[in-house]
């Protein structure tokens, strides 16, 4: 399997705005956020689908998602924190975690044509890092 962009991020070949990292997972800011505070939680093991992960890696990703959700609630105090497993953008198991305040906001798709605001992403990563 060809290395995904996420594998290149894990290896440090592509920069990211890191929020959290442990032995099995990495959480960083999505460059095309649904809402400010949108974080991607990825497995350090490259597999296409989340449910294809070995049990320990699957549990680790879920534990990191929970930590990130709690951190978003603590720092940003949104109405809700949503999670989505979409799996079409990058063939590497990952979960989108993001704050939202309405169902319309939850259903919003990111603008993939908009240039990432690196300064805002860095500032948010600093707020959410733990």
C-alpha cells in the first residue's frame, strides 16, 4: 500500500498542528475544518478502514477520541462535540472530532477549495494541546 498523507505526517515528512500524541495515535488540526477546533484522530498504523485495525489500535483511537472530545468541551465549551468516520478522503483509519452548536453546523461539509489558515490552526492547536 502506498503511504498515505497521514503516514507522512506521522513520520514528520509533512508538518501538522499537533494536539496530542501517544504510541498508537496522533491527533492534529484538520486543515479544512468543519468548525474551528476540528481535530483528526488517526491511528499510527496505516489501514484503510477503522474496523480493520487490530483491537489494541482500535481501542487506542477510541480512547484518544474521548480525550480530544473532553478537551474540546473544556476549552471551547460548544453545545456538542461531534464525531464522524467518513473514510473517503484518505485511505488511513481516522476519526473527525469537532465542536458544533446546531444540526446544520454538524452536517456542514468543509470547503476543500479554501486555503488553510495556518495561523488560526496553530493558535487553536496551542489552545487544545494536552
